[in-house]
């Protein structure tokens, strides 16, 4: 199977994760296929014929290009096309970066975003997937080379980012104890893969990044509260409605779990 097909399968599985999963067998199947597609795609893109950026895109057939475009649009209906075009464009700012870095990083980043907006079962699938793929994606020996270090740290960053939010209480929603425990276990697993020094460096970077964004958002909220109190009131109502809807979904999920 070509990389375009594997990437399309991986993105399709990610889209399935956006839908509430209550069937344990189906969830396990999604998990297994997602791990397989990511690891196989990573292995394919590491081959010499796929390392050269210009050669990679120039040898893609029309059907493969269409499949890749569809895959990116599946992950992000608004920005997917632009992201795809930025990769194939000759003026891309990321011209020197490997296909493996670009494609796998984007996939992991999107999975991390999805994990923070879905229910417990989907979060567990994604976190379990991170635990399974991290030893395959992150080769400690590659950390010794500049290119390998960038790739591995990027992969680790995108996997640790949602784990940090869940473990440290910045997920923006109520996290159950078992999900938090799993997140901590996966975080520990990834730290062993990349080594404690790299883990501390990446984790610290995530902490600073989140703090910077929170401080900036709080400052903007203070300004809006003074300049446009009506808009600020509407914003608070939206947040309250969002929390109410989340609690309702959580109650329904718990009831369904008891009935099954």
C-alpha cells in the first residue's frame, strides 16, 4: 500500500474517533488499525525514495494527490486544503523538512486536539495509541543527529501536549480518574522512550507555552470586559452552555454504560 492510502486510512480512523464509541470491540479495532497505519506510514516515509521532498510530490499520481487532499480535508474541513497546498507548493516554508516529519507530526497533533474534545472512551483509544506508537516513532539513537532530534522531539511534543493538559488539569473539562490515570501512565511510558532529559525539556516547553497562552487570553478577557461588556456576558453564557452540554453527555454515557 502506498503512503497516500495509509495516510487516508489513518485520517479516516481519526474521524471515527470524533463519534462516540460505546462498542468495545469496535474501539479495539479502531485502535489496532490506527496504530498499524501510523507505524507503517512512518516506516514507508523513512525509505530513501520518500525522503526527497520534491521527488516525493513529483512522483505522486493524480489519484494519490486527490487521496491526500481528501485525507487532509477529513482532518480539518477549513484548513485541510491550505495545509495540503502548502506541502506541495515550491514556496513552502518547510521545504527542507522531511515528509515523515511533516505528515506524522500533523497527524499526531490532530489526534491530540481530538482527544481533548471527545468522551472518555475515545480519549483512551488515542492515549493508548500514543503509548503503542511512541517506541516505533521515536528512536533514541536518532536523537544524536540534528534531523532525528527535530523529528523525535516534534513527535513527542504533539503526544505529550494533550497528556499534559489532562494530567495537570488544563483539559477544559472534567476528566475522570481512570482517564487521568491512563494519561499519567502513557506520559511515563513516553518519558522512558525519549529519556528523562528530553522529557523534562519538552514538558517544560509545553508548560511555558500553555501559561503564555492563558495569560494572553486572560488579559484579552479583561480588556473585553471593560470595552465590550455585552460581548463578555455572551461569552460567559456560551461557556456555561458548553459546560452544561458536556455534563449532559457525560451523564448519558454513564447511563448507557450501566445498561450495557
